[in-house]
C-alpha cells in the first residue's frame, strides 16, 4: 500500500515553503506522482521527494528546470536565491549565542519564506499569543480599524482577497507605521516580534494575488515598506535569516516597482545586518549597491549609505577609508533637505547621523590604541542629546557605546555614571542588540575591579541581564 504523503507546513521554514510550492505546482501541472515529473526534469524521484519535504538542498540548475517544466515564470529561480543561497549563512547565524534568560523573554516564531507565486494554503494558523496581554498594550487602538488583530491572536489567518485593492495597500502602510514606532520605542521582541512575523507572512502571501497594473507600483512600495520594518524588528532580536529574507523581498519589490528610495533603504539594512554579524565585506557590497544611481537619492539617503560604508570599514580597522566614508556621509548630510525625503527617512536627523557615524569611529577608537577617541565620543553625545522618546532604543544604545568608549579609553568613573543612565534609558527594551551592547560595557567595566563605581555598574549589568 502506498505511503500517505507527508503533510507539509510551508510556514515552518524556507525549505518547506519551497517544497510545498513545488508539490502544489507539480500536481497542478498534471504530475500526480513524483516519478514522471522526476523523469521530466532528469533527476531521481528521491531527489524530488526530499526537496518537497524540505529535507534536501535544491541544486541551482534544477531550480531553472523546475521553472521551465512547470512554466512558473522564474518563481523557483527567484525563490532559490532567497531560500538556499542564504542557507550557508544560517550556520553562522546559529553560532551567535544569546543568553538563555533573554531568549525566554523573546517569543520565538517559526521562520517564513517570503516569495512569489500563487497563494497556497498554510496547514496551520500563525502561532497564537495571549490576547489579553496584547489588548493591554497601549497602542492597540492604532490597529483596531484595520481588522488585523487576528495577526496576533488569530482563530484563522487573515483572509487573502481575490484581487489587490487600495484597502490592502492602506493596511500594509498603516501596520508598517505602527510597527516602526513600537519597534523604535520598545525593541523587536515579545508581542512586537510576533506581530512583525505574522504581518510579513500575510503581506508576502498578498504578492501572489492579482493586482491591477495601475495599482501594482503602489502595492509593491507598500510591501517593500513593510518588509523593511519587519526585517528591522527581526534583526533586533537576532532572527537573522528571517530579517535577511524580509530585506531581500523589500529590495526585490522596490526594484520591480522602480522605487529607488525604498531600494536604497533595503540595501542599507542588508549592509547594517551583515556588518553586525561580522561580515563587513558583504556589508560594504550592499552599501555600494544601494549607492547605484545615487543621483536619484536624497542627500539623507546618500548620507545613510555612506555611513554604512564607514561602519564596514571601521569593522575592518581601515582607518583611512573609514574617515573618508565618514567625511562623505558628513558632506551628504550637510546638503540634507528634510522636505525632499520620503516619510520613512524622517528618522535620519542630526542625532541619527551622529550616532551612526560614531559607531563607525567607535571601532577605531576601541580597536586601535593610538586612534583619538574624541570624535566618536562627541558624536555619541550629540546622538544621546538629540534622540527623543520615540527613539528610546537608539538613545540607549548610543549612551551605552559612549560609556564603553570612556570605560576603555577615558575616565571609568564618568563612564560608570553614563552607563547607569544608559541602563535607565533601556529599561524595558526587548532588544538583543541593546543587551549585547550592555554585556560589552560590563566586560570593559570588569577591567577596573578596584574602582567602586565601575564594579557597581558591572554588578548592575549582570543582575539586569540575568533577570
């Protein structure tokens, strides 16, 4: 008796999404079993079955054969780049260790593949969360009109329309705005991370829905915008594979819709993420891609991308190129006209620019003993003073870096005072990046065991991270 087919869950991982999509399209094309289809694409039936189950890395040349035989218009070739090209990097992501106590504070969600193609039904609803806890969250009123609360506590996934209308576009933009504000104020963990994951899953399913040609550019811009916001939230809690996929979908949508400003922001995020996880060369490449046709970008966007270049060079301890990139960023920022910027670039003000360039110079200041730390310190001070309540995470992280800089190269007592301020600012954040910065400050403080102020700060950091 033939064995029943494995029930696939396309929301479990990128590989299982790929396999589920292959099985659905194979059967739709008339190949009811895998054997005749395997003969058509000239591989063994075992290879097809393993790919469909998400247990085998699809060869790149096979992806193009799948597209040819199933006439998918390049779906599997595009999906291959997002699913399997990233697989080599996931091992590096997995090596990034985070404290178990902090991991428990972040609600982990299964990975999602963000691709194109016909809508395929998921075999389970997005993971539920405690509805009462969410309703207690003060910003829920911003979501209620969208009827998107099911993204957090769904009895079933939100419905997928038969055609994209202006309603879906408004919803995508509204939820992107809401997530952006919450993420900056509270970090990407907990309920915000849950909503981010489910919202991105819903949005990418919309990509498979028919969209009238006159609405498509606007629709692609909305998906790209949400991809940037969700990717940033996932990046903040070290869900690097999901973040990278979200950023890549954003860039792909921006490319197709010819939205140069969104494209630039997507490459900026890809650069920052790569630099954070230790791949400065990849970060530099992405920053350079973002600067392609820089004549179409605003001065703020050029400054943002030159800052990403500076941060990459800083990680590489290349003093000359770091300083040159910071200078290029400063020159671009000096030409900034806020009225020219798209709405989502409003965050890139004087505080943000100084904080980002200070991070690049910080790597030189703490990594090269004869490099003067004054410029990095002054820029961090400007960032801390300038960030308002809407950007609590950025202010807390700049404050932490300033304390680390002084603990490493300045007065440990002054550093301890600033470190306590940073901890006060960051109280309640669900950001693993902010937690790692605190952990680094604790290591610098431990170098001064005979200074009571430094020792007290170190004890407070340890207690906070273990709470």
